[in-house]
């Protein structure tokens, strides 16, 4: 069974690059990947925060948050 | 042709978790992944720094560094 991986981003250049290198490059046999643009779906900011996301771009996999470089603080997306 | 991806780490718990979730999960059809333990191969710290790695765990892909969460400062590995 594949693992759910959510990639949260805000459309910034750091985010787009991380999306290209990671969100589109995880093994599709292992992961079911959902890409969430928090700038376009601000209603999901609370969900990302609850999962531990402090900055974007970030992944949430199996309840753990993985921040990749720094694009924006999630507090700036509210 | 697959892209070279180097994953630098230092054996810390944050590193091991990132290795499991990312280094072992990138699509093998797209990436040729090398895993480098800088604690065991300190001679490669300079190479990682030259590629822009400031903290581990981190990937270097196509000349870009991608820092995942925070395990250790590379300056502490010298």
C-alpha cells in the first residue's frame, strides 16, 4: 500500500523548485502524493500547522513534517 | 538518463528519518542516489560545503542544495 505524502507550498520559487525535485520525484510505487498550494487554499493552513508545518515548502508524511529549505513562514500565509 | 542526487548526513536521528523518507524513496527511475555519511567520511565535508550544504541532512541535486529539517550544522562535522 502506498504512503500518503502531502506537499504544502505557496507558489514561491523555492517551493516550485522543491516541487519539481521532490514532489514529482518520489517513487510513485511508494507514495500517494497530494500537492496543496496554501496561497490558493488558505483554508488548509490550519491543517498544515496542526501537522507541524512551520515553513513552506514542506512535506507531511506519516504525521511527520519535513521542511525543505525556506520559502515562506506559514504564519505569513494566513 | 537518471539524475545524480547526493544525500549528505551525519548519522543523527533527524538524518536517519530523512534518509528513510526521502533518500530511499526517490524514484529510482529518475535518480542515481549516493548516500554520504559525513561523520564517517569527513574528507567530503568540503565537497558538501562547496555545493552549498550548510546543515544536514541535505540533498545536492543538479548543483542545488536542499536542506531537510535540521540535524546538525556542517561546521560541527569538521
